[in-house]
């Protein structure tokens, strides 16, 4: 009977691993929503990972994808927004170092510090990805306009 449950439900280890990985991506993405960077991209990544094992979540992927791509483009739409996003990422990294080194702060320690540093690095990575995506899209539009 245990064999039937395993076959019917898929590989339980894979299901748990995908659930944890997708859940972490989703939670980090939600945490990044309060920052000026493209946190919705991480929410999208989490949903895509989770939908691979939990098909009921697939209906949320396309609406979130549309909003995430728009938010990614908006986050790099002007030099001011790019600067704000970079400063927010650097501030998170700096705060992580401070939280890791200064013992008198609330929740002080490297567990809090490393999560802040990771959040800053994720923000900067997603910002870079968004910038590259928008630049390549603009280059494609310029090529199309030139051909006409």
C-alpha cells in the first residue's frame, strides 16, 4: 500500500524539496516587495517552482508574470530609480554587516546579518537582470525601427 501512495503522489522527497525551495523563493520575494527593487520576480520564481509540483498554483503564474515583468521594467525606468534600488541593496548589505558585528542590536548576530546581506545581494542581482532585460528589449525595438 505504501508503494501505491508513493506512485500516486509522486516522489515525496522531490515534492518536499520543491515545496521548500519554492516557499523560500516566494517568502524572500514577498520580503523584497517592500524594497524599490524587482521583488515580484522572486515571487514569480517561487510560484513557478511550486507550480511544477502543485498544479493548482499554475493559475497564478501568468498574472504574476505580467506584473513582475512590468515591475522589473519600472524599476530600471530612470536613473533615479536605479540609484534608489542600488542604494537599497547596498544599505541591506551594510545593515547585515552591522547586525552581524554589533552585539547590542535587537536580534543581533550573523543569522540576521546574513539574511540581510543575502537580501541585498538578491536585490542587486535582480536589478542587474532587469536592467539587462530592458536594455536588450530596447535594442530589439531600435533594430525593428531601423529596418522600417
